[in-house]
C-alpha cells in the first residue's frame, strides 16, 4: 500500500500517480474505454511501447479457464 498523489502526466493523455513519500514510485495511466486502461510504470518507459501494460476489467476473480491446468506447489515439486 502507498499513499499517492495524482497530477497531469507529461505523457499526453495520461494521469500520473506518484508516491507521497517517494517520488520514484509512480504510475501513469489512461482510460481506453469503460472496461480497459493502459499504464506505464514510469515516464521513461513511454518511449518503449513494449512496456505499455493494458488491463481489462474482470467480472469475477479466480475464474480462469486455465484453472484445470494449474498444479499445486506440492504437485509441481516445489514442496517436498
């Protein structure tokens, strides 16, 4: 958890959130539509499109269609 302050980002169309106690902690976000937002973790990454993160709204958590393919830590050998 972190207390953050919002301001207009130097990246056009984005809002910057930065840490109240640490300005190095930052996130630049913009809404694409009502279900999608995009984010960069720093203004420096703006010039690297592969660093752009896109998030979609989900209706329910832990309802992945991959659930049947997942192994427990014991099944995968992580716990002996």
